[in-house]
């Protein structure tokens, strides 16, 4: 019914159709872990608000809301990140020119 291989226009139409599902039914399906990651992208705000997050596993919460820790963002978007040579997580060389 809901294809996971869709373009942006199809995704919008799919999200509109998915929003027609009853909020409580969607929350129950999430609680029973019947959805995949693709389905989570289709959730409406009302459907998200209907979920009781205390009843679902932490892994599922993490897949709904990926981590946005300051350190993760800093590492992903640091302008200095490319200047370091790392092996097994240890900095071996600083190629930035600053010591």
C-alpha cells in the first residue's frame, strides 16, 4: 500500500493519504512495532501527538527522533574535521598547519 521507493511528489501524496489513518490506530501500530522507518517519515503531527512514548521501546523512539547531540552535530559539521588524520579514533596528524 505504501511504497518505500518514492520520489518527493509521491512522498507528499503518500503522507497525505497516511494522515487519513486514525491517530489512535497509528499509535497502536507503532506500539506493536508494525511500521518500518519509511512509515515514520509519513506521520502527521496529530499522529505523533497520539503516541505514548512511555509504552514503546527506546530503539523505536531513537528511530523516530535521531540523536541531535551537540557533539554529533559538531563532529558532522566541523570545518576542522577534514584536517585530522584518524586511525581507530585517535588523531595521528593535524594537517591544518596549526600546532
